C-alpha cells in the first residue's frame, strides 16, 4: 500500500467518524437555525449584497476590491466544479442519514466545498481592502464552512481543502489588484 493510500484512508476514516458524531447529535433548535442561516448565507445572495455595498460605499478602492473578489470567486467556482467531477466523492448525507438536517445538496459531489472556497476567497480579498471588516467576514466564512459539515453536506477534509483553495485564490487575485 502506498503512502498516499495510507494517508487517504486515515483522512477518510477521520471524516467518517466525525460524520457519524455530527449526524447523530440532536443539536439545540437555535444551533440548527444558525447552521441553516449560515449555509444559506453562502448560497450567493450575501456576496452579491456585499458587492453592491462595496460599489456604493467602498471608496476609491471599490473597483479593485470588487475585481479581486469577483475574479477569486469565479476562479473558485471553476476549480470546485472541475475537482468535483474528478473526485466524485459522495456527500455525507448520501452515506448516512442525518438526525435533524434535511437540506438538499446543490450538486452531487462533496469534494471540495464550493461554499467554503467562495466564502474564503471573498473574505481574503475584501478583508484586505477593508481591514475593519476582516474579522466579521472571517466569522461569516468560518460559520459557512462549519455549517456545511454540521448539515451533512461535506466532510471536514472537503471544508479544509475549500478553505485552503479559497484563501490561496483570495491572495492570488489580491496580488493582481492591490
């Protein structure tokens, strides 16, 4: 067995253990509502509204901020669509029923988390242009990422990979626009 296979088996084993714990946890109602809200924030409407707000009130750097965030998000979408087609990893909600979440997944495959890629790509770019908002954006991105695990849409490794990809894209496009 190759080292890569051993590492992948360990990652999957850890992912499945966490999935079973999360899927069987009868979370309090307020937590469930927060997780659904967080995942819905990652559906796109929040980022469009944020983009409009930056265009209206973003000052002299608004076009650079929107350009870098928009291109980072678009690149992220292209990457996650490609990686999902290649990986074809089943979602946790397809492998085991969840005790309280019943949200339908936006697509068929799990790896990587597109919600997480987009959230971190936008957070890194806009947070760099507007440092006063960085912490708030980061809390939103982390909430979106956590919600994807808690709602049975993704494994931890899907979200971690999405975070790394999103942060990398954010800084890459920030480099071109800053």
